[in-house]
């Protein structure tokens, strides 16, 4: 995701390399790159245009000159910071709120709407899991897509998987089904009811009228539109049309784990005025994440998503491991990085799952690693053997290996690996370290915007 638009911003960073001043000329060139990459990533034309204008105005409005020898903030950093803030502004502020009803009054109603195939049923189950895990609620799932037996069956299977009751009546009246569900929720002491409403291949009046009736009758506290990021601008148009007929509270954008170009995520808030609340990043019920515009802006700019990564660590690691990981991350972000860190990072990454997704989140991998890179257990064992064949001094002082090739040969022999393999690992290490240092150089500007830094 975001490959296309990220590449544009990376080119811009390179363009500013070594420049001591922001001038109209270098800004114009940079903006041309950004404009092209945004359009290519399927960002709405008007939004691209406004974005470019705002960045230009800000970049030229502030005179930035860097003194010789001052490596703190370069004009390039400054320009990227402006882009970062504008990107965040386009998608933000963060809003992952679900409105919960006072349980004494009745259950909280969440109505899921969206086109067929957008991921509505899957997301209904994901949201139920989130309500259970994070809000300690007891949900009831409602199959209101009475026309498609397969949709009801899918919901039943998901409900069973989660241990959550499902109410559905094939061929029934959707309004009645939803209304009955409220009574059933009371009987079964469920405090959240999630309606999985019918989808169509395209928006039509019959569907909208049915949805309006459900809203009128059940008065849901939350209406979430599920949109598929893979369909780009069509997702934004769908969002716009739905939002005109129903008072949508926010979006859940699915399939952001695939090769969506990201344009929809960048455009939808600006076009509709409504936030993306959550994102779907896989087919499994746990693959739902809060949408954090800050993290997305970082990923687009190729800095990785530090906070997102932290949250993933917290979910996957024990409390102690998470605390250590956080300490390590802080140290690494201050520019220190050795082979012990390198190995720990790889090990933790292998625990976290999808390399593709992590590659996007990890600042040091951003864009520089081919798509098909895989970090399987074998690879980890090989890298571990290589690192274990280093002396403690070499592990903490990696430059020794660059200066003395004989050490590299010794390590290859000791770990029973090809010299080429060892050199490749060293190269990966150096790349990771360079990216870490680059990231820490931005520290003053970016890190203090991330809560907790
Ligand atoms: P519905 O017709 O809107 O109810 O859509 P479904 O829930 O049946 O989902 C359609 C397809 O998209 C299914 O194959 C899901 O597994 C898949 N899907 C849903 N959400 C995601 C997601 O976030 N990522 C990926 N990769 N696939 C998803």
C-alpha cells in the first residue's frame, strides 16, 4: 500500500538532498513529483490540487536557510514536515470512537452498511471481537441481509467462531429482523447489537430506502460504512452517496493489507467530512486496527509507523517484552543501533506476522526491500548463526566488520555460511542502521508530535 505515493515523496527527499535553501524553483519541482504520485495513487484530483497549493504556500511562506555545518534541520526536512502535517490534516484528526448507549436504557446499536463484497460481514465479526476484547461487551450479530442465504450462513459461522449469538431469518423482513433483534438482545443480556445489512453491487434506491427504514425504526447510535480500499476513487464516490442519504458516523476501510494504492484513504475524509474509524488489514477476525492518520502520514512519507508498530508489539508480546521493546525502540530512535538490536528486531518481526505489512511499518525497510522478501524461520536461524559467530565486541561495535574484512571471513566460517550471505546480512544491517539514524535526525520535528515521545 502507498508504494506509488511514497515513491513520490522519497524522490522529493532526494531532490532536496544537499540543498541549503527552499526556493520557488526547487519547491515547484518537488510539487510536480508529489502531484504526479498522488494522482497515480488515485487521490481525488481536487484534493491533490488543494494539497499542493497548501504545501506550496506554507513552504514558500517561511524562509528557511541552513547554516553551514548545521545538520539539525535541513530545508528538505522542513519541506517534508510541511507535507507530513498536511497529509495528517487531510486524514485526521484521529477518531476511533464508538458511541455506547447507557446499558440501563438499552443495547448499543451499530449498523453496518456498504456495497456487496466490501467486507461488511467480515468487518461485522471483527467489530464484535473488538467490542468483546476492548470494551468488555457482549454482542449480538444480526443478519439483516435476508436476500442472500450465503451472507447469513457466513455470519453464523463467524458468530460461532467468536462464541457470539446470531439472529437471522432467511427471507424475512429486514426491518422486522432488526427490531426483533433488540428484544432478543434484552433476553440474552447482550449489550451491543450489530446489524449486518444487505449490500448491492451498486447503490440503488430500494437499498437506500430499506436502510433508511432500519435507521428510523432502530435508531442506531453508530452507522459505519464499510468501503473497499482496492476500488480507489469508487470507494470515495460510494462514501459520498451513502453519506448523502444516511447520516454516516464514520468509515471502516477494508483490504488495506492488499495492493490498494491508498488514494481512497487519503481522499475520503476531505470529500465527505467523515472520519475513517478503523481499517481492515486481513481476512481474519483480529485484522481490524484503529485508523491513525499520523501513522499513515509517516508511512506515506516512508518513515514507517512507529506507534502502529508499538501497538502491534503490545498485542503480541508479554508486558515485560513490550516494555523492553519500547526501551529498545527509544534507544534506537536516538541513533544507537547494534547487531543485538538487529537480531532482536528480526526476531520480534517474525513473531508479528506478515512481512509485507511490517515492511511498510518499519522505517528502515520502507520501500528499500523487494516485495518478495521473506523472513522465514530458516532465514532467522541463518542470521542468528551469523550474529552468534561475532565476538561481543563486534556485535556492539559493528564498524569493526567494515574496517576489517578478515573478521567477516572468520564469521562466515564460524557460522558455516557463504561469505556472500554474511555480506548480505551486513548490508541489511547497515541499511537498517542508516534508516534508524535518518529517522532519529528527524526526531526534533516528528517524534515530539507522537504522543509519548
Ligand atoms: P460483504 O459482501 O460486504 O459482506 O463482504 P465479505 O465480508 O463477504 O468480504 C468479501 C471478501 O473480502 C471476503 O473474501 C473477505 O475475506 C475479504 N475481506 C474482507 N475484509 C478484508 C480485509 O481487510 N483484507 C482482506 N485482504 N480481505 C478482506
